[in-house]
C-alpha cells in the first residue's frame, strides 16, 4: 500500500449501486457463536479483513478449525461446544476491539491460562470493566501492566454462573462478550448493567445472532438486565451475514456531498445493524432517503444544512457525518459519543485536529463536537492508524482539491478494497 493517497475531486454527482463487504460486527459475533456450537456452521457473506483474520487465527490457537472459502467470504467453523483443545494459549488480536473483548470472555469457559495482547494502541484501550465482571464469575482475569488495559491473562475454570454487575459506559462489547459466553456457564446467569450502556444497538445485534444459533436470552426492555439458564450449547447453523452498514455510510455520504444518488442493496430498515440509522442523519440534513425491503438509497440535496444529533447508538458513523458537515449550510453538533475517545484513536480530539486542517472551526466537548464549516482548503490528513479516520475524511477530497490521506493501508482493518471501490465508484 502507498504511504499516502491523494483523492481526486469529482465534478459530477456520484450515482450508482454498491455492495460493501460483509459486516465486521456480525462476522466476529457469528464466529464466536459458531465456535461455541456443537458441530459445523457455515457463514456466508463474511468479511475478510484484518479484524476478522485475527479472530480466525485466535480461534485456531484454541483448537477450533475455521475453513476459509470463496476468498474469505465463506467460513466453515467446526465448533467444539465450548471445549478447547488447549489449556494454554497466547492470542494476538492486532487492534481488534471486538476480538479481544469477545475472546477474553470466551476463554474463561476453558480450563487453563490464556494471554491476549495486541498492537501498541490496543495496550491503551480499556478493558478493566470486563475483567472486573469476569472476576465476579470467579475467573482470575488480570491486566498484566496493572492499568486496566491489555495485555491480559485469563485463568479459566469455566463459568460457574451467578449474578454479575457489568459497567458498559466505555464499550458495549464487554457486555456482548459476556452474553455470548454466559449460555455455557454451569448455572444460571444474571447480567446487570451498572450505569449507562453505550451503543445499545450492538447489544441488540448480539442477542439476534445468538438467537440464530439457538440461544434465547431473557432481557428487560431497557436492556439493563439479562438472564440465561446456563448449561446450554449453541446450535450450528448456516448463517448469512449482511453487508457492513458502517462501510455503506461512506458511499451514502458521497451521495450527500456530491448531490448524487447511491443505493446499497442487502440493507434495510430491518437490518440487524444499528448503523443503518445513519441515513436518518442525512435525511435531517436535507437528503432524500428511499427505504426498500432489501436496499437503501440516498439522494443528495442541492444544499445540505447542519443538524444537532445524538449519535451514541451509531458512533462508528460519527466521523462520516463530520465529513458531510464540512459542506453543510450552518453548524452540525454531534453528541453522545464520549466513548469514541477510546477507539482505535481518540475519535473526538484527533478528528477535531484534522477537520481544522480542512478549514472547519471545531468546538470540542467531552462527549462530542460541533463543526462550523469554513472556507475549505487542501490538507494532508493524518489517520492515526484508524481505518474510519482514513475512509471518512477521504470523502472531503471528492469536493476539495489535494486532500492527501496518510497511511491509507489502515483501511484493511475492516475494508481492504476501500480505495479501489471508492475510485471506481466515484469515477475519478
């Protein structure tokens, strides 16, 4: 991959239909459920990316076979019913938050000592609330550097069950990991949320995937309390994975920015992915949304206008909306995303730095920011090895000359072919 890419502005509305790769969030959840099932499951439409590869490699280290077919889009998982063929393993997860959080909970089902570690940025990403929850189960889970961040060790003897209080103000992935492991506990499990739950739609996604693999979880309406009987085993199945809604957001945003029309098949308002609600933000900015039974189209307006929006449940698309906000008439305020500071990079502070380079005036707050569009200008954009920083801010280059994206290879984390797709689709 090149050290940097210069995006070429387009003079035409971007029009067409595009199918992004499979959802990273669904792929990694389905891999865990399939691994815990008793028998073979086939996952189709899967994402082949850095984040899913480290999950597959980690499962292999635990003795769970995953056969890759069709250029990584089909995965055949030979589940072991929660029994690992090893009592010791060192798992490298790169910078994949879903992988380390899901597997930290999953390995507690085993009997042995497991270590999980990643790249330097992963060693700055909090996981202490998940370790605390596992310790309530009787598991010995420890952050080796004593700072609540990876590397971590889990000394598992299986989950006994019981009532566990989980703090999920930083990441809903702690809860999702525990939910997927809990059915295999020896006794009944009650998970209770302490404080706010961020990214609620991702917990709903977890429960939906579990149901497809035969596990029904009793949850209250506010998703603050969950009960499972324990002693269960997932059922193997054939599971079809939706296109990635977060990836689709870039192309919907391209329609908004250029006054074009972009259709993404395979997604609808009934999607398991909460990020399809991103189109609602574009609708408020003036776009026309066409919601079909198996597709969503965005038609860009002649003029975008700024909005005030809480993006807590769809925070992975906040950077995309910030790129659109550069071209709006009036300020755009994004709230409720304080947890984004603990992602692949500080997606509030560092995003503000890069938006200012493009000419915007940014008011930064603990839980979000306001974009005041200004005279736009070319810039060299740092990505901080964050795939979403790279892919979202590249959109500014569709309208602004000489926008250079440094380190574009980080997109391989979730969308290895993004730059090829963007260039082909935008026709620049």
